[in-house]
């Protein structure tokens, strides 16, 4: 209420600075100045409503008291914006609808009022009304980019991926931003829906469209691999998963487990271990290191696996690696040493328990699961596995 009161009290100051100078003739201007910057009975009536905490009545007075014209339109917009910021969206809508109904507005002022009203509707959750106003604003030069972004937000919120793709493709023509990355994710969203509905052929078409739009779309390759694996086509799945290395090697940790399943079903352990060694040598990540250690343990025994882990951890210290080394070590020690190691193991388990494995590069959001759209900043493709000693 204080903000609103302040606004009302500043109205005469605005008049004095020419903000609210009367639109009419010199005669009415001089009259208004001599009357003390328009401090009419209506002004005090409005002020009284505000002091009595009756903002709706104050708006009534405001709308009647201050004519909408090219000079006062900013005051109306400022008051509407003030209500929206305070969360009083219905009041903001009233002010902006009143503005748009006036025929005295310049075309640019009408567009500005439309933009404000569209934002009111969005804030009020009236998405269909907001959508139609933003679509109208696409035809304007000055608000086009903003309208495109708002429409994309609305379609994402509604999971209307067809419309999101359509609008994003138009946006591609007027901006240098990497919109194609986002469009690829929209196709992936469609693919996920088809996959859930057990329509693999339609899912595959959407995946191909994602890859045509953005050849570096890791999510599309992972989805393609999963679909192939579900269809019992392990070789195709392996090709799709391995594509991630060329697309974005920071996501390599995501393919280790699915690749293990593929190679296991094909009975090709040697090819799998060769690939793990290749990843480890070139990218030095923890997940392939742990997978290799487990294979060595299975094939050559615990002593060899311990040996491998000790060598690896000297080069690449890692909490998860240390945790696994303790598991291996505890199997072959006496009860007292085992007690000591268990204590250490408990501490590492506690440390790992709350460790996030993924982080958003845009806003710093961290979590245990991979989200393709950041839940915090809503950007696409900004969350990646955390590398290093306490990461993946
Ligand atoms: Zn973020």
C-alpha cells in the first residue's frame, strides 16, 4: 500500500515536471497550473481511498480523473506495472484494459499497453489470452523478440511441443542465439512422449529431426540408443551411444551403464573393456574407471582390481574411487583392520550421500539427476556432470 500511496503523492510532482501536463489547450494548461498542478477534489478523493485501503475505489477515481492521452499514458502504464509487481494482477488488468479501449493512443503506445496486458494475463495464468496478445505482438518490430520468448515459455509450460517448435523456428530467423539446440530438445520431448506411448517408429522420427536440427544433441543419441536397446538391436544402440563422444564428451558418463548392457547381451566384454580403456585414457573420468575395476575384479580377482584402483587414484583422486577401493580392501583384511576401514567407509558414504553429480553452468543449480532443462533457470542443455575428485 505504501508504494501505491507514494505513487499517488507523486502525481502532482509528475504534473509539475510536465509528465501530466494537460493535453488540451493553453487555457486548460494554465488553469491546471494555477489550480496547483491538478490537485482537484478527485485527487484528494483518490488519496482518501488509498488511506482507507480501498485500492479499487482509488483506481476508479484514477481512471476517471486522469484522461488517457499521449501525455498521461506512461502514468497509467506505471500504475498498472506497479499493481502487477505487487501481485495484484486483476487490478493491473483493469488499468491496462482501460488503456487499450481508448482510441486516443498512438500506435506505439497501444502496442506497449498490449505488451503489459499480455504480461498481466501470463502472471494471472490466463495463458490462452496471453498467447493471443503475444501472437499479435509478433507483427511489431519493437516487441517481436520479447513476444517470441514469452510464447516459447508458454508453450513449454503447456508442453505444446508442436507450437514450440514452430515458434522457435521463426525465432531462428531473427536472432543469432543457439535456438537450434532448444528446438532439438523439443523434438526429444516429443520422442519421449512417443516412447512412453510405445510408439517407437514415431519416436525415432522425432529423434532424427532432433539430430538434423542439432547434430550435437546428446539427448537424441541417448534416446536413440535406449530405443534400439529396447528393440533388442544392441549394435545400433552401441553406435548411437558412442556418438556421444563426438557430440559432447562431458556427457560420456551417461553411456557407460547402457553400453555395459549392450556388450553384455552381445557377450563382447573385450570390446567393452577396450572402449573403457580408450575413454579413460582420453578423458580420465571416474565412471569408466570404476566400471573397469569391476570387470578386472570379475575376471582377474580382487588383488588385481585393488592394484588397478591404487594406480588410477594416484593419477585421478576421487571420492567414489576411494569408496570402491575400501570395498575391495575390506574383503581381505582381519577383523580389527576391517573395523577401522568401516569407520572410514562410513565417513565417505556420508560425504557422497549429499553430493550432487550434476550442475547447471548457467545458474549453478546442483542435483543428483540429469535434467535437460534446468529446473531453476529453465535453460536447456546447461546441466552437465560435475567432473573431478568429488564429482561423477
Ligand atoms: Zn540453471
